[in-house]
C-alpha cells in the first residue's frame, strides 16, 4: 500500500505541476502508474485528498530547504531571515508556484490551516521566542509575531507566483520582508 501511495504522489506532483489541479485527469494519472481509481480512493479518498498529500509533501520539502538555508546562514536572527528569504525565493520554482501557491489556496483553503504550515509556524514561533528571550527581538506575543512573519513570507511568495514577471517581483518582496521583520528587533540595525 505504501508503494502505491508513493507512486500516486509522484505521478500527481507531475500532473498537478504540468496541468494544474482542475485539468489533471485522475484516470490518466492512475493509468500512468498502472493503478486503478480504486487505489487512489483507497489511499486518498478523492482527488482533493491526493492534492492535499502532494501539497503537504512539497510544503515539507520547502520547509527543509528553508531550514538548510537558515542553518547555512548561522543561528538565531541570521537563520530566521535566511529561512524567510529562502521561502520567498522558492516562489520562482514552477512546481511550487502552481501547486502550493496558486492552486493550493484555491483547492484547500487558507494555507495557515494546512498541517504543514502549522508545523512551520511552530518552528518559527520557537525561534521568535528564543530571540525574544535573548533580547534580540522586542518582547511581544511570540505566536502573534511568528504568525505575522510567516504570513508576510507566504503572501510575498504568493505575490511572486501570481506575477507575470516573478523575477522582477522577488527582490522587491524580499526587501520589504526584511524591513518588516527588522521592525521586530529590540535595537535598530545600522
């Protein structure tokens, strides 16, 4: 069963990225991997369930990539900024654009309610709380600050994905994101 589930997710990622959610055929997708629609329904319930699994996988990959960029940048404040910038930059990836940032909200609703986004939010919340306890960030409600940071990164990425010229939007979005997040610093940066 795990093998069938994996096959379906791989095929669905390709189909959703190339055709979008609305135009991806579940009959073609299941036939491509030698399975029946019954396998899809058994593993995911329906097309939307399969799409949610694909979004969760891509979103988890995005979180891991952002975390790696953060770790490469250092710790604490530098890591937080690098993770946000990396997340925003991933909006240039066609698969991320189509599946997570454009079709995702239309099909699955508010991204802040997705399990993968909540997991990222908790990681951000802990980082914010740690930075506050070190006196780097202003003493605010850590959840509120984490939600605003995450929301700013997500909305910047969605703006880039929806833009006809995403490469020109990216530097503007990243500059504004950094300025907003720097507003949380306990002491102004030079």
